[in-house]
C-alpha cells in the first residue's frame, strides 16, 4: 500500500499538467471545428464527419480534464494520508506508565543578535515573513536540551495537571504506546504545551529566544550545526528516503548528535516542529517596543484574546526537505492543523519582559 501511495504521489504532477493541457487543447480544437475557423479544411469534410469529430473531441477533453483533476486530488490528498506504521493501537492512558528522564536544562547566556533573514537572501516567496533582519536582545535563560518527551508529558498527565494529547489516538501519535518513553510527545495543541510548561515552572520560549538558541547564540549560520547541507546524518527529515528518514514517524530525542548546537541542544532542526509562545504574524515586530539604539527587547506577544490566527512553529520536522528550506533556524511556520503528529515543543525558564519564572 505504501509503495502504491508513493508511486501515485510522484506521478500526480505530470498527470495533472498533461491532463489539463490536453483537455484545453481538445476543447480549443473542438471550438475551431465548430466555428469553422479553418475554411479550407472544413470544406473538405462532410457535415457528418465534422459533427463526429466535434463529439469525439468533447469526449477526449472530458477524459483529459478528469485525469488532470485526478492528478490534482492525488497531489493534495495523499500527503495528508497517515501511512500505516508499526505503532500499536494506543492503550488506555490510565493503564500505561513510562520511565521519566528529568529535563536537562541548558543555560543560554543572553546577548544581542541579528534575527531573521536579509531581504537579498530570500529564496522562496514564503520566506518574506523572515524580513527585515532585525537586531534583538535577549536575557539569559535556560532551555530544555530536548523536545519534551512522552515520558515527561505522561508525568504531567499522571499528576492530573495535563490532559492526554488531543489527537493521541491517531496514527503516528506516540503517547499511549509502549516503548516511546524518550520520544518527543506530539499531537499536542498549544494550550497543552502551555499547561506542561506551567507544570515544570517554565514557559514556552519566545521566537527570539528559540532562534537565538538554535543558532548557538546568534551565529550567522542557517542551521543549528552550521552551514553544511541538511541530511539524515544531521537531522530527522526527508532526504529522499521519506518522512522521518524513512520511518514515517518522529525519532527518539537526540538521535542525531552531529546536528546539535554548540551548547548541546538536540533536534533544533527536524524531528518535530516546535510550538513557541508567539502568534504567527507576517510582520510580528512592527508594534513591539525597542530601545533608543533600535534594538528589540526579546519580542513577545501581548495578550491578544480576540486575535484570529495560528501559533508560531519553528525548526522544521521529519517531513521537511532540504529544498523547502524549513529546517533553517529563521524559518517561520504556523499550526494550521493543531495537534499534528509533526508538532511538539520544548520549554524554557528565565526572564521575558516582566515575567519571571524559576525552576
């Protein structure tokens, strides 16, 4: 089944293009005959033959357009299909237990850095929301070395301070399955991430803190490990073998140590997208306070109870490819599908604006 789906997906684009082009060609040819635009040709054909050709061209056009539409449907629908994996049906959340590895907090010394991407370095149209490049100052903070794991999240659920991931019964979600203690918890929504952060006396990182940490305190490298091209030796991604380096699911945390930051943070690129504290906005800092020397102070969102939008995602996932550039630290995504199997989070504690938390 998986092979069939992959073949269909790869064939969908040429099928769609060829179908729509052929359909358009047959419709134009039919109209030419119907209007007798080429008089010399039509005079040599009887009325019955012309009528037959018009009818046949209409049928060919319908078939071609149907194939083009089929290609479009395959291209849109198949990537959303959860390909069957080896993950078992989840157990009752009250009957399963996990071993819990304590959170390993990494200190990130505060400082100033240039956040985002310069306009001249934009490659894809979607990257325009990373501009303009801006100078940002962040205070010292602590961040979890890994994405929050299934075991760590289970401890919060067991303490009745968190609820089971909103989509944990779906394929590809790791919570409720045995043997995934040290895998990143996924299929959670933003509010569940906030509840866990509160459970450990922390919070979600701001986008600025996350990007500062992902670039080893603001180094001008596109990736946590530097500038080397992304592949499955450095990140859990799709480098040609399929999502999750061929596994179709997220990997155990810190499975790609070569891709760590200088401070030792794991999986800041790939594995699962990470929710941060900010809303996604195309121009996120236009109303943020900054110092007299033009430096933004760790921008974060004010309370926006009426805001209609999505939460910001950083870091790319196992579905990311080098060509789509979503593994870069500056990339900005949003959770249009809350509770996705490719969404998780990590936590911080420190000072953010006037909010202070302690471990």
